[in-house]
C-alpha cells in the first residue's frame, strides 16, 4: 500500500468512535419501538396512542433543541469536548429512562437524552469531516450511518430477546442497555485530539500542526495549514445572518430543504412504529411484529454497506437520486398492500408485499438520504459556519421528524395505510426533484473547495477562476 492510499491509525480511531456513537443513536431509535409495546401496559396507557406518541417523540423534541444549539456549542467549546460531554450524557439519561417510575419521568428522561443526541448529530459528522483525509471522508461519514443501522438492529433484537420478561423489567433493560457502549467509548474519546481546522480557527497553530500530523501523517502539513489559514483568514463574521444572504443563501436553502425531505418522507415512521405497522397489516403477535421489523433493518444494513463502498467512487448525487427512487417505488408497494385489503384481513401475499415495501423504504433511505445526510451536513459550509449550517440542516430534519413521529399512529388509524404511504410517495417525488436541481457533487473535494462552489453561484469554478481569487 503506497503513502497516498494508506489510512492513518488515528482515522480508524475517529471512525470507530463515531461508529460507536452511531450505534447508540440507532439503538435508541428502535428500542423505543419495542419498549413502547410493554411500558404502555406497565403505565396503563393501552389504547392511548397520543400518550405513547408523546413519549416516543420526547426524544425528538430534545434532539431538535440540541441540534439547534449544537452549532453554537461546538463553535464555543470545541469538537472533542462536546463529543465527550455527549457520551457522559448518554450514560446518565439512558439510565434515568430505565429507572423511570412514571410516564412523565420517562418522557423527561428521554427528552434530556434527545438533547444529547441532537448535539451529537451536529458534533460527530463535523468532528469526522475535520479529522480524516478527504479521500476517505465520504466513506467514514457513511460508516456512521452503517453503525446507526446496526444500532437499530440491536435495538430490535434486544426487544425481541427481552420480550419474554415481565412488563415491569423488560422495557427498563431495553432502554438502559444504550448506556453500555457509551461507558466503553469514553476512554477512547478522551485520547482523541481536537480537529486541526478548529484549532486553526482559534489561532492555535502549533496544536493544529500536531493534530494534523497525527490525523494524516502523509499530508503536506505546511500546505494543509496554509490552505486552512488562507480560507479562515479571508472569512469574516461567522454569524447566522451570513447564512441568509449571498453567497451562502443557496447553501442554506439546500441544507434546510434536504434536511426536511429526509424525514418528511416517512423513514422514522417505519423505525419508531415498525412493529405497529406490521400489526396493522394483520401480524398478530408481538414477537412476530418485532422480528419482521428486525429483518427489515438487517436488509437495510446491506444497502448502507453498499452505499459506503461506492460513495467516494460514484459520487453523492447518483447515490441520493437512486435511494430516493427506491423509496418512491417501495412506498407505492405499501399503498397497494393497504388498498387491496379486504376488511381488516390481509392475505399472505399482501403481508409479503408489505414486508418488501417496508424493507425497500429502508433500503432506499439508508442507501441515499441516510448515508448522505452526514456527508452534506458537514461539507456544505466553511469552518466558521459549519456548526451553524449543520444545526440548520438537522433542525429542519428533526422538525419533520417530530411531525412524523408525533402524529403517524393517529394518521394511520384515521385515514388508513394506503393514504398515509401515498402521501409519503408524493413527498419523496418532490424530494427527488429538489436533489436533482440543487445538490452539488462534492466527491473528492476538500472542504475549502466546497466553499468555492457556493461563492461561485452554485457551480464549480474553473482552475483559472480559482487562481484569480
């Protein structure tokens, strides 16, 4: 292996740390799908879908606030300290959720956990993007989504394994287990360096040099530092209002719109309420519904691994557009499943079609949206605005997530599955058009080059144009 292709040891450590945080994020997204089947009985919430929706959505409300604050936090306190604090918070609030003695305490614990998750959704991709070489940045960021899917699978498997225990204990173990990987991760996080770009931004050049030598030993350190300094020294402000005027208004519209489409097309309805959707399709037992939701995520894992293997070769746009197309077709399969039911019964063929539809929705999502959200959220703005830009993108993402998770069960019971998934299909078509019109291709580009794209009116400058700047 030559120097140009050798992956630094520190990059592996950063990727593993990010992956562990991704596992926790994914686990929390699915374990509540299993836990809700049991804590609703424990707390006497049977038939009270609104209360269950609120507890499930409490984490997302926290995520929204955490994501909006995350840009300020990582800009003020640094990337590494923020991630370390997130890991400690995971431990505290996962255990608080497991020990909840009332629905209110459970909801508040999950809200606080959501705050930590929201900050991590900003801090982790930026930390990764600023800590690994450009040639592997896309794959490393997609690895975070791989880990999230693994976490989703583990959450469902945990619910499946613990479903035989009594309602007084099984959901508590499900919710508390997320603290374990966070405890194991903290020592590794404490040993990681701060990112060189953040250190340059703060004027700590010697520390930035040491960090860059550690994160990419094969890089031309002097040239990299000079490039970072040139980009940062030419930057003024670094305030949110700068995102609302040229040249970065276009970037802001793109990341906010992309973030909203990522969730409004319904992916978290299939994760947070996967077992409930299968029950709506006639699957009668809790074990069967959890098992089928688990199988859906196992299939999705294969898709996100495929995305990780090609993201730095195919490029961002082809992967996004392919993933959204798969989602549209799969959502239409769900429409057919529910539209052809007779009364409240489903044939075996309809259940199989519904399973394939849900699997396809998740495959399309993790291959496209799920893989690329972390890439675009960390690539689309210069260093001084990167945290704010990620907050804007994830804020719109989580706002749409709240709409979906808070009201999906109510909508499903009110207008039925055919109309519910038909709406998702229409929104996915709009998402495809949006991506086709606005998404830049950032494959192989340094972060400073992406800045040139937006400053050049949404097109890549020719070499002579860059040279004259």
